[in-house]
């Protein structure tokens, strides 16, 4: 009986750890997806990946990429913490923007990003 209780306890701990890792992965993935939508100039996708308070900002950010060709370079994200109901995500990499044959670079590693869990959907909610 004691052996079964120990196995059950270890199983519950493993499920909890895997669940915490999965939520962090989902929060980080939502930031990566949001930035991919920006550089793809996909307004509908960027807005759908945003919390309600960020939707107008998402539209403006997509608009800001209309005149350039943009790609993500070495871009990855990871959840680094939480603040209330927000996950905090940090990323590395950059956006490479090309206009009239000239490249400009926007470093994405200097920001912390806020991501909100709304019913299992992780939504981009701005910068910290």
C-alpha cells in the first residue's frame, strides 16, 4: 500500500511539473507567433493573438511593417516569470527590416513581454 501511495505521489508531482513547463512553452510560443504575424503583415492573426487591451496596438504594429520586408533572425522566447495572471516572457533575436535595399535591425532581447492566459489561450498583452 505504501508503495502505491509513493508512486501516486510521484506521478502527481510529475504531472504538475510537466503542466508548468507546458504553460511556459505556450506563453513563449504566443510571443513568437505574435512577432511572426507582425513580420508577415498578418493583421487578423496579430489581433487574434492579442488580449483585448492590446488589439489596437497590434494593428498599429502591423501597419508599421507595411513599407518594409521583414524577417525574424535567431528569434526564440522563454517564460522567465509571472506577475499576477500575466506570464513574463523574454526573447532573443532580432527583426531584420529591409527597405530600398538597406537593412535595419531591431533587437528584441531588450524587452520583457506580458502574456495573459484567457481560458487556455495565451495572448500577447504588451511590454514591461
